[in-house]
């Protein structure tokens, strides 16, 4: 019949093999990830994260057949959020997976039902595909549509279009590479014809490296606009930044503080700088009325370092400023999904009154294709 039970350290080998079979086969560069790296990843993320010490009741789950074979896995890492001064226990769901040949056992449904019956106030996942969304909603969860909207700011539009074509197949990739000089010329003309859209002068505000102490010092002020926001401490934040830095396939992890002429921090952005590709934002914050300056600094930083475009997850209160900067909006995968028995929490999320950045989700927690 099979059963759902907690995930133990002795299960790492089986779960790592299941993960490689489910997610990594045929996906360059992940298809060549050594098993030792995947095993170390599962050990680090699920047994040596600082939130686990704070809440050991929230455990990852496996679905085990009668012969002891693990055919399903639901990763869980505890997190903490604050809503109107009250602590909110969060279960961050990662890597829900089922052995392809065992899907008829409904292992995925049973794993999710067990997750939703846990002691947490809120369950979240932000890396779901269409099948995962259907499964999550079928068991009682909902899709946070506002947080499933992504924005993209084109910096070099012609080269960006060629880059997307090059990702389609090998022939188009060769064609894209051969057309780069033309793309560069077209983008130069675009910046001359439409300087308000494709030219990026050096911003007046100063940029510098963002450290964990500054983040903690300013975060409560920057997050004061949302009813529901993450709770950090120095240990958790250092661990989180360290994990984000490991995802080298996404680019070079940048932590940039934006300061005004008086040296006061008015905001920051965390993103993966990808020269010659798409740079992905994982967190952006600003003081009241300062988001425009922070966005301009981000776009200049990415453009001056060779990015073709910048993309990120929508934070609803910044929608107007993103629209004013000609950002394209798209709702779709990866889906942000939530479950809670607390209507207040769900209302805050569905009306866009929550801070749910990529840095706090599954997006940054992935095994690197190379050892750190």
C-alpha cells in the first residue's frame, strides 16, 4: 500500500537518486551533476538550515512502498513571517516529486495532504509547473496569481530577441551567434532613436555592497508597507545569501545597496548578473517614494555590465513604477501556490499585501552543477 513518513538523513541517497531521475536527466548543465553534490545539497538544505533548529516539528516527507523503496518526496524547510506583530509559521515546499512509474499510487496527493495537515500556519511553494499547480489546487491549495506575475525590462531588445531564439535549438543558437554584430548595431540605433527607453545614464544615487547588517537594520522599515512579511535574523540571512550564491548557473549573485547623496540607504536589490543574457532579480526593496531611484540604479547596473534584459517577480506595490519603465508583464510558470486555514493570511496574499520575494523561496535553492 505504501505510506507517508518523515524524511530522515538515511534517506538522502534514495531521494537524491529520485531527484536526479525526475528533474536533472537531459537538462544541461544539471544532467552532469555528480551524485555527491546532489546528496550534499539535500543534507545542507533539509538538515542543516538554521530554521530547522528553530522548528523541528516541520519535517520533509517521503512516500515509501512496502519494500522500503522511496517513490515520492515532499521537501519542507521551516520559515517565519510576521503579520501585524504575530508570528506566522511557514512551511516552504520544495521539490515535490514522484517516481514516474509510480504516479498511479497517488503518492503526490498523499504527500500534499500530509503537508497541509501539519502544524504550520501557511504553506508556500513558488516553483510549481502546471501539473504541480493542478495537484496543489486539487488538494485544497490556491494560486497566488499576483505573485505569479513576472516582469521583464528589455535593455538590448534586438540582442534579447536573438538570445531567446538561440535557446530554442542548436541551429538557431548558431544563427543567433552569427547575428550578434547586427543585433549590437540595431540596439545602438534604438538607444539613439529612443533614448528615453534604451539609454541608461549613470544614476545620481550611489551604489555599494549590501551586507547582512544593513539589510537587517533597514528591512523592517522597507517592509512596513505589507501586512505579511518575512522575519530574519543574522544567522538565517547569512545562510540564505550563501545558498543563493551557490546557484552559479543563474549568474553572479549581486547584493547592491542604493544610497542618496547623504549616504542614507534608500533601497537595495539582489540579483543574478548575467552578462550577455537575462539577469534575474530575487529581491528588491525601497523606502517610501524611492523605488524609482532603485529601479533606475538596477537597470543601469545590469545594462553597464552587459545584460540583455532584467527580469523579476512582481511586487504589487511597485507595479506602477515598473509599468512607467516599460516593463513587460507575464503571468505564468513558475506558479506561486499557497495553502492556509487562516482566511486573514490568504486575504493578505491574494490582495497583494505580502512580501514574498524569490530569495525566500525555492527559486534560489537549487543544486549547483559544480562544487562550491
